[in-house]
């Protein structure tokens, strides 16, 4: 069967990862996750100081063509080698991680609903919304603990690129979503999505069985 592709978008620190992880934990081996952040373009030819100044919240900072190709390959049943991005050096590591096809492919990232090609591939489009103050606080904590950033650098990046790009590119994609939720911990929204995924899986398996029967006659 073709994979069900679900896009999970929203601003930085909105709760996308929390919601993604809940779906992954619920459906376990039926799910593979693709993180849009790993598709930031490589900048091996640019010094670290210059890479730190790149606007990483603009759609042009991503190698979306590669993501589209990988999703098509996953949907057709092929394994892909996803690039790995290192936030501490603002560049790809040169290594890859293997992502295997699964019944459900989750695609998570701030701008996964921006590109029309990506939207057209998705069976469910989710936007996780959150108060701006909450988002920046979560970002500070995450970037300090997980990405080796200092508070001054985080604040500068937020004010110069993250905040303006959010209102210019990220938030408008909310209106392309099938469902907008106010928290990754929203149990009602999670239950609704869980029911929808199960329904899509049931329909897909039913079509496979019917196709197999037709082919045998």
C-alpha cells in the first residue's frame, strides 16, 4: 500500500515534536519520521562565522527538491538516506540516516506546509499553534541544552530572522492546514488524528485486498 503522509508544521517551539512523538509512540513500527530540518542546504564552502548569519527560517534555506524526491521514494516502498544536520556548526555532517518506508510517514518542520508540492503529497496537514512568548522560551531552553547556543546569539537570531520569517512564511501556512491545534499535548486533537489515521490505514488495506483479489481472477 502507498504510505499515508502527514505534515506537522508550526512555529519554533510550538509543540510539533511533542505531537509527532505522540503519534510515533501510538503507531510504533507503522511510522517513520522525516524531519525537514535535516534538509537544510549544505554550506561546506562557507566559514562557520558566515554560516551562523544565514537566514535559516526562509524557505530557500532548505533543499526541498531532495525532500520531495525522498518522500516519493518512501511512498513507493524504497528506503532513503536522509542527510543529518548539525545545529552547532550550522551545516550537514556528511553522514546520513536510513529511513525505511512505513504505513505512515510523518514530516515535521516549521515550513512543511509552505511548498505546494509537499502539501499535495499529504493526506493530513496539521498546524500546531502556540503563544509567541511560550514559543521563544521553549526555543531558548532547547537551543541552550541541545544545540550548544548562547542566550545572546539565540535572542539575536530570533529578532532578526525567526520572528519576521514566522509572520511572513510560517504562520500563513496555518490556513492551508486540515486541522490547527493549540498544543502538542492536546488530547482531543490527538484522539481525532488517531481516529483519522486508523481510518486511512483501514481504507488503504482494504484497497490492497481488493486489488489483490482482482489481480488473481
